[in-house]
């Protein structure tokens, strides 16, 4: 029986968990004494989170709250790509936080090269913003997963479609 097994290496996050984390962040900002009168807003767009507040000090406090709420909801902190802090109207500050989703082409090449170099019986192919890994042995695939978990990539990796 010459069947082949495979899985996909992807970088994704649960959007509903992110929505819940941002809702909890907004709720805590409204109840905390030091942030109550800052008129801080946290808005979730399609692939960006915008924070508008009155100072960089409160911006750091909002970052801490958002990271804590995201971590409690099992979201990786690697999905947040913090942009630069901009001045907004009325001596306020604004920051856009991009949400990382998908594996960039150069990172996908790096992952597939690592797999090709270290695992001779395993094939890796880049498919859009994912990497498909296939082999004839499930043990080889498990070894690839363990090896990829050891690396520290700038994005959070998940392993899906394991068959």
C-alpha cells in the first residue's frame, strides 16, 4: 500500500476569539480608574486593530491589557504587528496594529528548505500562504512537526489537515 500522508503548515488565528479579547479589553478600559477618562478607543477592522488614546503611557497600558486578554483566549501574541505611534488630533496618539495571517513567501521558502535539508523522505510544497508537507510515513510527519515547533518563527504556526 503506497499511500501518502500529509499536513499543512499555516499561520492563522480564531477571529471570534480576537473579537472577544478586544471586547474584554474595551470593557476593562472603561472600568479601570487610570484609564476611565482617557476616551480610549480600540477598533477592530478587517485585518487591523486601531488604538486611539491620550498619551503613550495609556497606549502601553492598553497594549498590556490587550496582550493579557489575547493570551487568556489562547491567541498567540505573534499575530500582533505593532505599527509606529502617530500623533492624532487634540494631542492624542494613535497606533495601528496589523494582524498577521498567512505565511509570507520568504518564510515559506525557509520552512520548506529546512524540511528538505533535514528530512530526505519528506516533500514540502508551497501553496499560497501555506506549506503542504507530505511523506509515506506518519512518523516522518510527526518528526517534522516536532522540528518546526523547536524553531522560533516571527509568526505562529499551526498544523492542519493532517491525513
